[in-house]
């Protein structure tokens, strides 16, 4: 008898729980599972978004994507972006974190100050940087004093690096925060022991700090990989993918193909290929960088 | 305060860094009040003008005030809805522990990590079939529930002692009352984090609203400003463009400065978002 009451109570709780989570389940089916499957199906079709009929092309879209030279241009641009972005943010945010870690006062003032750039909207700061770094903009006017003029967004060989510079500006404070919490997790006793053993500050930085910050480095590199393939607002606003496709990103190409040329099947295939490439890159970089660290 | 010379140098270096971080903002706010000739030539304006703002506020078709209002609408709807449904779902998973809750909790994490790029095209087709092109619904429906919010609510719910809920049940509280009278006030910090990050993400969002909304009267400011800047008509109107960028940035910066503690906590708490 008691057991039946217990089972009943269990059942009643579950019914209430399932009622509470029903909106989430329905939402996931309608906005997540259903579009996901639909996207897979479209990638095997040729369709122009408007006509009521579409034709099956099997793996045709996939073959077309892999043979399209633009794919390799995009991968090259993305890797270029990753290298510059990871390099710049590591230097700036680790630098900021190391400095903030040493000061006795105003720590949170500086943390908040450096986070300011993180909250800005991509469209807003793209407008600002586009005008600031224009060929006759304020930055070039200042550089002109020294007789230098840089085609930040117009020179194909540095345009992507300039975009990476803008994105690094955004993320410096954000990653400084992660480096700061990484630094706080390193016990002071290790530095003390190293000092007694005769290590100089450089040695303790490269032999203690850098290896123990490995998880933060891994996170930044994984994030840079995902960002580089999803980059949209900055290249769309500033360069439009040019000059000569130098800043064309995966997201930009998907947008152009689907919503300007109405190649829905091709665009969907590109999205899937993009997800797979990102996944492969993340795995490779994790393998290369990730180390087991114990404190 | 400056115990040693070393500390002084560190403060100076950090201040220079801070100057570079805030320079684009300073330049933006100053330039929005400049006459067009001084935008690229001078940092400090010689005279102030409101012409840029008057221009973007008086547009017949492209009115930035309307854009601001639209941005607010499509940001606040997901905030309220996400908090409500994520509370319910996280409570069902983590505290009621419905059958299969472990699987569902893992599924939520996979959802967060899943590449968003795969949904762009098919979600557009879903919204088009539902007749949601050019509507607020089209821009917000996909954000009504957030797996990320469910995840951080259930992280918090883990820490609430069961005895507290049990005593409420003995006092005759229903599960719904427990959620909204006990769990919601207890998770005020988590709720603030969810609200701020959801609002910020939706306010700054660009690609999705641009795809789904072609109607100037419904566009959020991000899309309105982007089309204004990229279009042939106003491509060289730097003053109004910068005024638009200022309007787009300031609300989120004010929000950030007022609730800075929650932002900092939210970032270190949850790590990578989305």
C-alpha cells in the first residue's frame, strides 16, 4: 500500500515536471531538430528559394563546394585571421592580466575599463573603425606626420589582419579576465620555491606561468577558430569580403550564396562543410596545444 | 599608494592600454557632434553641432528612433521569455529530476556547443513558412528559450539545499509557488546574468534580423545602421553614421557600467557563451 502511494507521488511529480519542460521540448523540436534535419535534406538538393519544386542532386553540391576555389580562399583567410587574432589577443590580454595582477588598488576599475570594448555591437564599432582607418581617415592622418600611409582595409595582403586587429580590440579585456582567473589559480608557493632554487623572473614566467595557463590558451585558440569561420558583421560592414576576396569569410559566402544568388542547396552544403571544417580545426589545434597540467 | 616606482610604471602602462580601448568610443561620441569637415581631421571638435542627430531622427523612412525602439522590443521579449521558460525547465530537470533528466541535461550542453551556422538557412525557411518574415515574431521566436540559460540555472539550482524546498512543500506550497516564490528570488544573481547577456546578445545581433526583416519600420538599429552605411544613398554621410553608432552603443555601455558586477561574474562564471 505504502509502495503504491510512493509510486503515485513519483508519477505525480514527473507529470508536473514534464508539464514544466514541455515548452522547451516543443521548442527544441520546432526550432532546433526540425530545421537541422531540413538543412541536411536541402544540402542534397538544388533549389532557388522561390520555385515550388527542387531537384535532387545527391552529393552534387558537396562535390561542387570542394572543387570551388573560393573554399580554399576562405580557409586561407580564416587561418590568416586565426594567427593574427590569437597572436594579438594573447599578447595584449596576457599583458593586461599580468599587469592588473600586480597592482594593489583599482584592479576592478581596470578590469571593467578593458571590458568596455567587449560590450559594443559589431555594427557600431565597424562603422567607427571603417571611418577611423579609412585611407584618408584620422589614423592615416596621424601616421602621415611620419610619412606613412597604410591601406588598412584596401590592401589585400593586410586587410584580414586589420579585421583581426579590430576583433582583438574587442576581446582584449574579455580574455584578460580569463587570464586573470588563470593566474589566480596558480599557487604563490610555486613561484616562491622557484625563486629559492634560483630562477629569475623570466624563467618562472616561461616555466611556470605559461605552462599553467595552458587551459586558457586552449580556450582562446578554440574560440578563435570558431570566430574566424563565423565572422560576419565586421567584414560585411567594412570590406564586404574584398579587396579581391581577401576578407571573405565562410558566413559571408553562405549569406551571399543563399540570400543574394538564391542558391539554397549550395549554401546549406557550405554551412555543413563549414561546421565540419571548424570541428576538424578545433580537434587539430586542441591536439597541438593542449597539455595535461596539474597544480 | 605608489609604493614603488615599479607600481607607478604599471599604472601608467595600464592607463595607456585603457586609452586605446576607449579611444574609439571617445572619438565616436565626439565625432557625432562634429561638423563633417572635422571628423577625419580633428580629434577635439572646434564647434559642436546636433545636425547629425537631427538628421537621423528626422528620417521619413529610415528613422533611427524607430530603430532604437525596435531594437528594444526584439531584445526585451527574449529576455522575459527566456527567464520564465528556463526557470521552469531547469527546475524540472535539476530539482524534480524527471525521468531521463541526465540525458536532457547533457542534450542541453550539446545544444549550446552545436554550430549555429547550420540553422541559418533552414530556420529562415521555417520562419518564412510560418509567415514570420518582416515581423517581430520572426526576429524573436528562435530566441524565446535559451539552452544556455537552462544550463546556468541548473548549475545554480544544484546549490540550493533540498531541506528548504521540502519545508516549503510541508507548508503546502505548490511546485510553481516554489519556483517563483523561492527559487527565483534565490537566483537573483543568475537571473541578472541571464537577463544582461541575453539582452546584450539580442541588441547587438545583426545577421539574423537582416535576413528576416526587410521592412524599415520594423528593423532594429543594427540593421538600419548597416543598410544606411552600406547603401549608395548615405555611404558618405559619416556624421549621421557615427551618430547612429553612438545611439547603438550607448544604451549597452550604460547598462554595462550600471551592472558591471554581474557582467564580470557572468563572464568568469560561465566561460564561453554560445
